[in-house]
C-alpha cells in the first residue's frame, strides 16, 4: 500500500513539475506577445474595472491595426431595471431574410465559411409548426409563397439556459438584463453548449471569421460582436452593443413589415408587455422549461 501511495505521489509530482516547466517555457517564448496576455486573462466576470479598461484599450488597438479603421470596444454593463425580451409576429413575417443579413453585417459574422445567427424556416400552413417538415433552404423568386408561413429562429435567451450549465470553463453565462453572453477568451471550443442547446442557436467557428475590411463593423462590445478567434462558439446577444445603448437590435430595425418587437419585460408600459398580455403567444419547446424570453405571437 505504501509503495502504491508513493507511486501516485511520484506521478503527481512529475505532472506538477512538467506543468511548471511548460508554463515557464511558454512565458520565456511569449512574454512580449499580446496573445500570451490574452491567454492568461481572467474570466470577464472576475476582472476589475482597471483590468477591463486595459483589455479594451489593447483590443481596440489590435482591431484598428488589423482592419485599418478605428474600432470601439464597449464593456458597458447591464442597465438596472431591465430584462430584455423579444417578440415575433408570425402573421406578418414574409420570409425575406433581411433580418439574417442585417444580423451578419452588424455582428461581424464570417462570410466564408458563412455563419448565420438567425435561421428562417418555411412552414406549411396546413401542417402548422412542424420542424420535421421545415425548409430552411427555400429560394423562390418572390416571398411569401402561397400556402406557407415563416418562423425565424435564433437564440431564445432562456431564463434557464442549459448551455451555461454545461460549460466547463464558465465562459458563458446570463447577464442581469437576461442576455446570455460568451467570453471568447475563455471559450475552449468543446461545444458542450451546442449539444445542450435545444434550439440549435450556437455556432462553432471552424476558422477565423472571413470579413471584407470594408464590411467590418467597428462599433462592438466585448461580450458581443467583436471579431472572434478561430475555435470558439458564438451566438445572438440581442445586439448587446446596440441594446445597451438604447437602440433596437439590427434585425428589428431592418424588418420591412414590423414583425419583430423588442423591449424591457419589466416595463409595464412597453410594447412587448402589451403583446404578452393581449396577443396569442407561444414559445418553442415549452415542455423543456427553459423559459425563453423570445416569444412568437399572432398579431392578426
């Protein structure tokens, strides 16, 4: 027994010493590298204001140099007394996909390979909401097509998000205003969150986002649309860089038929509260008790 304990201790000592040597080697090789500083950076939730300010300044310099235009990276926190919610009028949506491409442009999503945070599904009116019959690849000359309706999907911003519970590094969490965010510097790309999300709303970066310099959006947020690195998971954040500045998400602003609504669920006078209290409202996969803050309704 004593011999076995000594063997276990010996293995632990070896691994510990190996880790120290490896870390020391990396430090000597990369001590002047900004990437090494990012590697050692703490989780965003644990950082002091001074640390955040330094990180933001370095990122703005890094992105400005890389993309040839002045970048702004915000770290604005949640607004007190705010819980963001979203509503989508299924009786109005025409399936034009303007929301998809407004989202791509606003949130610096990769063009090649393409990453879309919003997916619009074409449904058959006779069959209702049936995901087994949904068509995401519809491509007619004109929309809407007769006999069909459209159901856009994206992150449902759940009150009980399963994606955050499985993350081994705590790189994703729910903010006080209800937005589920990701600290890309802490994401290790394990994709547990993708497996846990019942809505298919998370997307893995197989390559560094490919975005033409002239199309890059320099108005960003650390927890939102700042340029991502290869090998991380990304998702909709209700355009956190806009919503925390009192603006609508890009998809709401672009919708030509006014099918998308956004607001503060805690404000009894808000439009979204009126919708919840006066319209026929449904949520996707309600039986899972994830309690989305993304609501579908029939306005007419």
